[in-house]
């Protein structure tokens, strides 16, 4: 039996402020760049500095998630504020996305 240790590369994407209809296209563009332009196998969206997200922001996040899936990349989210997490829960997308309380909790899954 052979075993191979794989070193996983992680790209952290850290948006800030508000993600709403006013800037959802810009957010999607930056997220798409992070998904496409990195050869790393894992994209971690650290939402620790997101204060507000509306449905347009959530749709941009879904599009980024679908793109990552099509490229066989892991797409995870961490550090979601309670006021933003409720959006995921109300839409039941907390069952679709891998959401972690912190970067440390996420990294624990890599061991």
C-alpha cells in the first residue's frame, strides 16, 4: 500500500464592507478572478469583514461557488457575522456551502 502526502494550496479571498446590488458585479468580478486565476485547489472566502449582504451579493457568491465546482475546486466560507449568516439560513444555503466559524476551524479539516 502506497500513500502520498498532498500539499494543498489555499487562496483566501477577503471581501470587506457591504455586498449589495450596488457593488455585486464588482464583487463577482473579484471573486471570479480569485477562482479562475489561482491554481490552488481550495478557495476560502473569509467574510469576517462583511457587515451586510443582500440577495444580489448572495447570488454573486453562488455564481463563484458554481464556477469553483466546475473547475473542481473546493469553495469554503468562514467567519460569517450573525447578521449575514441569517441570510444563508433563511435561504437554506447554509446546507449548500461549507461554512466554518473561523479560519482555524477550516484549517482543522485539512489535517
